[in-house]
């Protein structure tokens, strides 16, 4: 401390001491004593015997506290309030894990209880439920859309060591599986959560295989054991039958009440391995030993697994340090582009952003490197320290990164007005930075102008993306009907990949074959709803692969494999299911195009909301497809065109025309809504014009006078129809998204 600081502190002490001497109020005197104690703690001046006539303050020599000699840390208060630093956690005391489960099985609620039990949010006077669901769309829909991370501290009761637990809460819907896969890439283990009342669902199976394919350790947890319908023992046996998980390993908890939450952190530490530096793995070093010094001395490499745009701080990158240490002030480079950046800040989420001096091996956090262009932050990229690799004369080896997401559904996104294109373009760049699974390509529509052709992982993904554009970026957009990419095999041997219906030819004489994408769907449904579910899948051109009864009674369980060619399977399966009870697992091959529209809603309606659905990409298959054009007053609207199966064209056309008749406003002229295939009109609806009663002033006279007035009005209506234009409202595009391609209306 400098002399000037001592003098200033001395003046402040004298003022406090002088004014406190003449005050009789004990409350004010206690406040004065507290201020004096604060000055002592922050300036290292001994002020316990200071009076107004004191000569010189007694200055103690300042010595910073030695953490390892005087560890004033408290794990019950969390990372920040517990006075921890990242140096307190060597790699063997770090656990990186995700929570994976089917939708609505309690992932976010479990994350809340873990944060509360470990002190991460205990200091907040009141925090909202599902604390990590921070997006407005997440809170409105009650689902997790974006993975969020948080760092927790736990003191193991057996070893009395402190552990850093980096938790990542992931989405549960199939449309956000790419978000789950990216989160798992930064982890060494996963908590698989199963509802004690609903049991194993379709997305439970998909997420389990996604985690095991990456070699992650699994901690099984049975949640909602407080429900009256809960049967934790039966669910544990289902986990054993399906995944070969020992029932004794299953933790039985209630995230709502907090029952059994204290058993989860020890299980995480004992089951999930610590992160290991790749250099240590190659050298064969024991990862359970204290290797923090050796791993930190390795050249720095980090995996960029997520990013988002902040209006005030620019691009915020979320990284997992694989080798070495990432420190503030370091120079890092991108392995994909070679661009160099200066690290302005690094930190962790605890639960809010908390800056730290550096991130060590195995730790997960965020970094600010001054990226201005959102396209420069490539999710899955490898960051490295170019100076360190130059010193050891080695070339950096890029990390595996992520498998690119393959779009399942395409749709056009256009601004409501031409003046909003630039705003929409900027919003798309920022939002795709936060959602790397969306593919974007610029396109121009004759009816809607300049816009974008975007690829999504599903219809819910499309709807959430639209809602985030409107809520987070203030963009007003129009969404065209979703389509799937098809491949044309021409007679001259050429192959064409089409993503837009506008590219599909009206006449197919030069086309040898048309290939449509398919998915391998997994449906788990109550046995009582089996007949309705099978009928739905057959109506959507599905082909059955497997039928497996999941019964609590192993002697009653059975499985069968069949195809949809035998129509008697529905009745037979219904009879079998009624005698067995329990649940049934179905596997179908379904055309991707049939999943658009109302398939998911119909599935839920047919099973009273109990069926679960999951799918994965399968091989394309040949199909008889055709282009369906929608015309308004004889003018084709390319934004409303879609590709449909030849046998479903007429039924789909009638539903679209009927829906448009309900959505479009009446005009002063007659509006004709037509649907055409190959230039031939197959469906039509007419919106009658507003009509003035021109005969009201005719009380009598010859009929020719009335006819003349009607003909004059008719000519005026024709002229208005020729010159007038019909504006399609935004709601019409949204409602047409729900019109599927089913054979029955």
C-alpha cells in the first residue's frame, strides 16, 4: 500500500472515530464499528485503538492469503461465494456430464435441485423454476431448446475432497438431437433420466445410444418417484431388459421434492471418469494421478462446442479445454481458418458468467476473443495456441469436431416487406450462430421476393426458429410450406438434388426415377392404442420393421416382425395387445414428407397423448411424386407449391383449397383458388365477391333495364379481377404448415 493510500485511510478513520464518540445511539455506534472493521480488512490498517487525537495509524505489512495454507472455502455456497478458484480443481477432480432424457421427464427440474443442493443458486432470494431455460420460447412452450451449462462444487464426504461438476442441461425433443450430440462431445458421462410413471420412451432409447456411441459413462436415474402412479422397480427392470443396466445402479429420486438428490453427486464422481488430456492418453500416463502440472504445460487445444451473439459483448464462444490452459491475454488461432484472435476474457457459468484468469485442462467455460463476424465462429472448430506449437515445432492436430447436421425439412423464410430483408439477414446470421444445425441458402421467390431457403431437423425445430426470429430479433417473417429434398435420376444419367418445389419439373418425361428420403421411426405406445397407431403409419405409406411388446411380465413378452402388406395384422395385433397389456415398441420406415403437417398431432391424439416418437435418417427409396401448384386467380404462387405423392395429390389439393378459402379475405371481385398437377386443374374453390344490389332502385319497368344494370356490374367485376391483386396474409402460411399429405381428409 502506498503512502497516499495510508493517509486517505487515516483521514477516513479519524472522521468515523470523531463522529462516533459523541453519539449515544448504540445502533449507529455499531454501524461505525462495522465501517472501521471494513477499513481494517481492506487496507490492512489496525484501527481498533484509533481515536480522534491519535497520531499515526499502525500499518501492518500486507501479505496475500495463501489458499493452500489457509483454505477458507465452503462448498455449500457454490463456486463464487464459496471462495473457490479453478486452481483448486486438478483434472482428476473434475467431472463433465450432461442430463439426457425424453421430453418432460424432469431434466430442467433435476438441474434446479442440483443447483440448490450444491449452493449455486441458494443466495438468490427467488429464482424461477427451470432456471437454465432462459429463452422466452422455452418458458412459453415448457421445453428445453438450447443446452445450458453450469459449474457446481461438491465436497465428497468420504474423501473430503472438492470436485468441480460441470453440468450441461440438454433438450429432450428429437428435433434438437444435434444440440444433444454437441453437448455430449464436451462430456465424459451422462445422467439418463427416466420417468417412474411413464417408463422408457422413444427419445430415451435414442439418447442412450447417442451417449454410448461416444463412449460416455452412464448414471441411470429414475425420477418422479413421488407420483401415485410411479413404479420405480418396474422401470428399473425395463432398463435392465432394454439397456442391460443393473437395477441396483439406478438412483431413485424426486426432482420436484428433492428426495434422493443427495445420492446423485457421489454417483457422478464414482461412475464418470475425469477428463484426460490427449497427450496424457497417448503417453499412457495414469489419469487418476495428480497430473495438473503436466497437462497444463501441454500446448493449448480447445473445442468450440457452442456460441451465441451478445448485443454488448459480441460473439461469446463456449469451449472445452482439451490440452494445456486457455488464459486471458493469450493469442489463439482457428484450425479451420487460421485466423488469430486475442483472448479478452475467459470464465465459467456459475450459474451466471464469472470471469476467471484461465481455464485449465478438462474445464468447460466461455471465452471472448473479439470475433465480430458471426460466421467466423464455427461450431466444432479447434482452437490452439500458435506460439506454443511453434516453440515445440509441431503441427496442431484438429479435434474430430461434429458430424454436420443433415436437414430433414426445408422451408422458405421471407420478410413481410422488401425493406425488412437486411434486418432479416442480420437476424439469420446471429441466430444460426446459436443454432448451427440450421442450413441457410439465399433464394428469390416471384411472389415473395428475396428470402432464404432453410433446412431444419424437424417441424418443431422450424416453428421454434421462427418464434426466436420474431421474439429475440424483432423480425417479421413469412414461412412457406415445409418440403423435403428429393433426388431426380434423369434418363441421360444425370442426377439432380432438389430442395425446393419450384425446382421440381411439371413434366416428367425426361425423368427415369424419383428418390424420396425416408426415416426409421421408433414408436412406443400403450398396447390398447396399437391398432390406431398402425393404421396411421400405414396411411402415411409406412413399412413395418419390428413389433415388440414391452411387458412387465417377461413370460408374456413377445415380438414380431412384419410388413404393412397384410391388412389383417391390425386386428390380430389388437387382439394380442388387449390380452397382454403394457406397452408396444414399433419400428417403421416412413417417408420424411409424411412427417410434415399433422402427423405428430395425430399420433398423440390416437394414443391419448401417451405415445412417444423418435426417428433417424434412413436410405432413400423410389416413389411416384409430382408437383402440386396452387393458383390464385390463375397466377401460380410458387411459395405455396409442394411435392406430393401421385396417389395423394387430389386429396391434398382439396384440403389446401378449402383451407385457403377459409383464410383469404373476400374482395370486391371473385377469387378463384385452384390446384393443378402437370397443368391440369384437379381442385377448385371460389370466394364470392362483395356485391352491391344494383336493382334496389328499380321498382318496376321492363326486365331489359334490370338485365342491363346486372351486365354493367358484371363487366366492372371482370375488370377489377383483371387488375386487382389478392394479398395472402401471414396467418395463411402458418396454417398451411399443418395441412399434411394424408390420403383421408
